[in-house]
């Protein structure tokens, strides 16, 4: 990975972002509009102007931060420091909390603390107490409470849940029960001497006056900000001494966070907001397919939503394959990979699936055929070198591949008896994100009953094959 990855000519709109010198800036851009590229170019320009500047670039996940680190090392290894939120927050948390070792609760621990709290509750007849089906919702609500820095029962009662979403209706009386469950959860966690990842931002912000200057930056840049919590963004704003630059796309929001820019404490009015509507990653055909899917997402009615402009350059129509079985699907994908590698050995081929178990199953098919490949997961792998890359929808966010093959697009919703509108919205956005990773060519595969999202895409935007 070289500096050439970002050293191409910028559009007028992208150049506006790079040249803007105000204290606060919001970049609203669609998938493939170059948000990461303009942030890195902006950092490069700032470093040239001030060789002593210290910039913190916060990315959404570890796979994206790995890519950004390659470029940062060439732009200014002593100036540009790349993190995801929790990799940065670990040491500041130890400092302000005077904690020698941070023990983090895993999913099993969190469920145990919740179940203990429910068992201890005095509201035995309430539906949240009686019915186990609400436990996932309650864990999400606890994360949301912490992400909003809600500290008292009265604050929780008054808090707007706009953007929280979901099919679980929450009344004022319900909030009393939920908050008591939250209090019990926290007490059980404290007894166990552990913290949640959700505690990092809240604890540091509550003790921000103790925060050493070594953890602050002259400029803080945030990529994929829509998926961070309110308190995390407030903290990142606090550690920015001079400038704060945020890039976000509500259309790619895949976590149940909710905040307004005003709540973060930044002014986005006037020239402080720049909009990037053009995709420079994908062909017109791929963006048409992605947009067709996105029209079923309620996000299109959000004032923060950016309407995409179709690219001018064209490519092959995406292909959708209906397979008779999982075995037939995998065999067809292997044949496609062989063909693509034979014809375009220098290209990247991303094999994406919703679940890691699907990706790791397909790994054995590649091994059996002797096809070189690598996993793109956290710090593992390089998505930008030629060859076959295996990753999940979540880990692919912010990355791109010449060719994308999405496997196992089957309907699992009925099997899990999931009827939550918000669940469907997030799953749809994950597929949208995955589709928009493709630069030139895209294939979608399913067997048995297809995902409901296949039916949401207009048939005019793909070629259908039955094998």
C-alpha cells in the first residue's frame, strides 16, 4: 500500500473538504464518495503546513484502521496516529480511573449480570421480567443508556428515544423497570470487577479533567461517525484542541446509536457541512442495485440522508444466482474465482458473508482447490493486495474490492422468529454496505429460500441465473 492510493486528482467538492480550515467540519458522504481519502489528504496538507502538528484519526473498525495506518506511515508517522475508539481509550481509561488492569465483560458475562438483575427485580409480573425474549433488547438498551450518558432514572424518563428504533414499545412506566434492571446489572458487574466496552467513553468523559495532555490532539478526525455513541463522540470532541472533523453516512448506520450533532457539541451550520454525493468506487450498475435496496430503508426520510448521484461510468450488470444447494453454490463460486483470477490476476476478489461461519466454511473449498486467499479480520490481512479476500459484512465496511461475491443470502429470519423492524433495517444496511464494496463486478448467491432483501431489489438491476 503506497501513498498513490490517495494521491489522485480530487473533485471540486472533495477539494473543498481538504482546503477547509474552520474549527469544526461535518462531511456527509455516500458509500464510495471518498470520505477516508479526503480525510487522509486533509491530514497530509495539515502536516505539510505544520510539521509539529499531532492528528488523531479514528476509524470505525480495525480492518479500516489497518488500511489507514499504511498511508499514515507515509504521510507522517510522527504526526498522524490511527485508532479505533477502544484501542485509543484503553490507556486513558487506566489513567483517569487509576486502574492497573482493565477486565472487560464478554457476552456471556453481560447476560449473566442481566439475568441476576432480572431475578432480583421486585417487578415480577412485568413483561420485561417474565419473558426471556426481551433480554437482547435490554442489553441493547443498557448500551444505549451508557452511550447517551444517562445517569439517573429521571434523566432516562425524559430522554428522547428518537433514532433508538425497534418494535419494543417503551412507556414511561416501563422506563422505571428498565432503569432498575440497569442499576442491578451495574451492581452485579461491579461485584465481578469488570467493565463493559460501553463504559470506556462514559468513564473517561466523567473524569476528563484528569486526562493527560498526551492523549489529546491538535486535530481529531472521525471516520464512519454514525456508528459511534454520543458519549464517544463528545469525548473525541473534547480531546481535539483546535480542530474537529467528522465524516458520516447515515445510510450506512449499522449500530443502534442515536444522537444529534448539537448533542455532540459541534456546530454544523453554514459552510461547516460539506456533502459528497458522488460515488467514485462503483459502477453505475452497482450503485443502481444498491439504491434499489436502500429505497426500502426508513433512513431515506432522515434529514441527514444524502441522495446519491449515479456514476457516469458503466460496467457489467450484477448477477444473482439461485442455487439448488449450498454445495452447488460453493462450487459455482469456486469456478467464478478461477475464471476471474485467470483473466485478471492483479485484481482483488472479496468473498463476503453475513456470518463468519459462512466465510470460514468457504475457506475449506478454497483450500481444496489450492486457491491462495487470506482473511480480512481486525488487524489480519491486507484488502488492497491482489487475490482472494475472505471477510464479513461488518469487517468489509470502509474497504473496497475490484470484484465482490456475496454468499449465503438465505432467509434465516423466519427460522429465528425475528420480526423486529429495526433488525431488518440494520440487516438491509449491512447488505447495502457489502454491495457498495464492489468497484467493477458484483455477484450475489443464495440457495433454498432467498433473503427477503433479494426480493426488495428491482429485477431490472441484475441478471438472474438458476444453477
